[in-house]
C-alpha cells in the first residue's frame, strides 16, 4: 500500500516533551494575531503557562477541550482553566469526544503532538508525561479542518460553568 504524502521540509524534527514545549513557547512568544489550541484535556496550570508565555500581550486565544463532567471528576481537566481563560478574554469551547492535541499560531505554524494543555503534558511539573510532537507549516486544508472543529464546539459561558460547579459540589 502506498500513501500520497505532500513533500515538504517545512517541519521540525520529532520533538520530545521539553523540546516540544520550548518550540511551542517560542511560537507563542512570537504570535501576533490569534492562537487556537485544541486539547483533549486542559488544566489551569497549562492555561496559566499560556498566559505567562504571552507576557501580558493581548493576543486573542481560542481553547477547545473535551472538558466533560467525567473529566472534571477524574481531574484530567479543572474548572480553574475556564476562569483563567475568561480573565484574559479568551474563548473557551467544549467539543465532546475530542482527543486531539494541536495548536495553530497566526495561521503560520501548527504544533501537532501528544501533549495536552496540562502541567504533566507540557512538563511543567516535576513528574511529567513523555510526549512527542512536531511543528509544521499548516496547509489550507489543515486550517479548514481546525476551523470546522472550532465551529462544532460549544462556547462555555458563566451559566454552564456555574451549573458544572454546582453539580461537582
């Protein structure tokens, strides 16, 4: 069986956990327009890291997470991640059954990997996951797929947040 791959050298080598995080960090620090992060699991330490990387610059961000009640009970996601996003005027969206891990920065660089937007996924904690990823130049089709996923997502709002908070308590 043969596959039809587009030939390009516009990608990084395979990156390990810390190297992936460092390349991602550089992309965030150089961002100018918009950041889209789609991650199955999202925790406040990952969202706080994102905020710190942007260094008070007012870059619009959209975060899409699986963020189910079960995720919140298990601790793979947390309520504080929405609070930090809201404080920064970022969109926080939910896409049930989404398990991908990608970030698109300024429509110019696409990070694809296994790391969630969490402390363990990005090696922000002493005991972290072993992750892999690459940085690539996104194609038009890549950007279309990402935007379609974002459109399919539901926007988190204060009412839903409060209902989830009450339910968890």
